[in-house]
C-alpha cells in the first residue's frame, strides 16, 4: 500500500520545485543599436546570450513583449535565436531630446516559464537637418542704434541630440553685423553704425551647422530694414515658464499665460506673441493667443504617448524687435486606460487525470497608465477548480485546484477580471474556454 504521508510530502515538494522553476529569471539582456535600422536587422542572439541550446530554445515558444506600447519593434527568429527588428525605430519620435533612449521589453520562455528583461539602447544617428522656424526673418532697426547693439534670432531646430544637433552658426560676411550670444541663443550684434541714407535694407544669410557625419546644415535669410529711430525690444517676465497639465484636458483649456513688456509707447510698445519652432505634432496640440499670451490646448493630450513638452515662444513689438522664452509643460497621468488581458498560452484540451496544481495557461496583464493607475489586481470567478497564481511581474499562471472529472463537467468557461488601483478604478474581463 502507498504511504499517504510520503505521497503528500512528495506532492508538496513537487509544487515547491515547480513554482521555484516557474519564477526563475537568469538575468537581463542589454543591446545598443542605432536608430533607423532596416527591418530584419539582427540586434543580437538572445539564445546564445542566455546560454540556451537552440533545440531547446525553439521548443519553448520564445517571444518578446514591449512595455507601454502596442508596437512590436522586434521579434525573435526561434530557429536561429536572433532578435531582429520588425519595424522602424525612430529615436526622435520615441524620446525627443532625451539623451538616454531605452526601449524595454520582456523576453518570455515557456516550459518552464522564464522572464528576462531586455533593454534596447537606441543611439542617435544624424538623420535630421537643422531647420529655422521661418524661411525669412524680418527685422527692423533704427539708424541711431549704437555699435554693440544686439538683437536675438530664433535658433535653428534639430531633432537630433549631442554632436548630431546644431553645433555652430555662420553669418555671411557683411559690413555691419557679426554673430554674438552664448550657446543657448543666437544674436546679431552691430559692428558699425548704420546710415539709412546710404542703405535702407540689408539681407544676411545665416547658416546653422550640426556636428554629425556627414554634416548637415540649414539656412535662413535675415532681412533688416533700417529705420529713422530705434525702440526697445520686449522683455519676458520669465526666462522659463513651467506648467503642468492633466492628460485628456479639453480643447481651450488654458495651460499657462506668458507675458512680456516693452518700454516704448504707442504701436512700438504693442507686444504680440507667437510660437518659435514647434514640431508638426505640437502645432496640432497647442495654440497661443497672439494678444494675451495665453497658451491653450488645441488637440488631444495623451500621457501614454508623451509626458512632457518643451517649446519656444516669441514676443514681438510693432517694429519687429523680439525676445524669446522657453515653456516647459509636464503632463499628469489620469486613469484613462483599462487593464488589458492577454492569453499567452493554453493547454487545450486538458486530460482529466491532470494533477492538482498543474499549469494549464499563462495570462499577461498590461495597463498603459503609470504608478497606481497602472497597478493591476487579477481575480477569477468562484466555483471553478482553477485559480490564478502570480508568477513574474505582470504574468499569472492558470493552475488547477482539484481533480477534474470529464463525466461531471467537460467544458469550463473561466472569467478572469483585471482591476487597476486608479481612482476611480477601471477593470476589464476575459473569458477562457477549457475542455477536459
């Protein structure tokens, strides 16, 4: 006769070993790749880097799941173990001006379940040309301006970072103006006094050059009109304006109001506002009132797509003199995404003699929100011989809790519910069909 105490002890040891194996994580993988790689390019060999034999690797249904996005930037060739690019990776659209750009993914292996963290460090390549906000800059300056008088120019915008961004400016040689300013702004400085009787206007060519290889450059024409008298440029009350904005704020929501004053009187002291360089994406999201300086929401703001904005604003007086300020907008997350439930694998059908505690499926739950809004709890309906066991990170194992009997119940419809911790909480459900 079989010893019942030994059997119970043996089952306990088996379950302990099973769950220890289930949650095994060998380590993280990290790769550094340039942006804009062709589809199908090899990032690295994950099978080799994990020390997994290719025969074993191909049978374990290896896959990658990227965090916080529905896009699949990479896939795995299970025959070779290579991690390969499956779509265009553009560093600028992913990370903007951030110097560190990292795509994070989960590498999942089954039988037994393993989870490895994969970090793709996306390196910038010089694929963007410096661009000025306008094709021509109109400036007006009085002939009474003294030598050393300077006025600011909107700097060129380059979506690249580091050495690939704008490094220097060149002003076409002329008799009256030279370049001035520190690395953060571009200014023209008067070297020789102007004489309106000799020359009423001047056209200058300004070139912005990046430091990439090969180098890229952009140009703008500065058209200077010489007037009989000079005035004062507007001055912003702040050099940097900071604001926070909840995502999903409706159109016409006022984000912040910028303000500049001009010491002149009459038309020369009337200040109007406009954006400096704004990307094609941002110009559809925000607007600025030219008279009041109010910056308002224009389109849909989605924290999961972008959590901060940085833009330049310009204040311009009646004679065309201007000054610039920076606006930084931080977007606050709201709980607007319900959890999503993914069935990653399922044993179908299940033998009725399967032991209690056997894994019959793997569930993955994702919520695109952040912090508490993205923390998820999973539950399963009562009165079924199954339960969810938290595995690794946002993975759950669907396991049996008792003996199955096909003659009593041959099919199960199991409803899984995922609820986040937002306020108010959002939830979603998924029904899994199992046959015995």
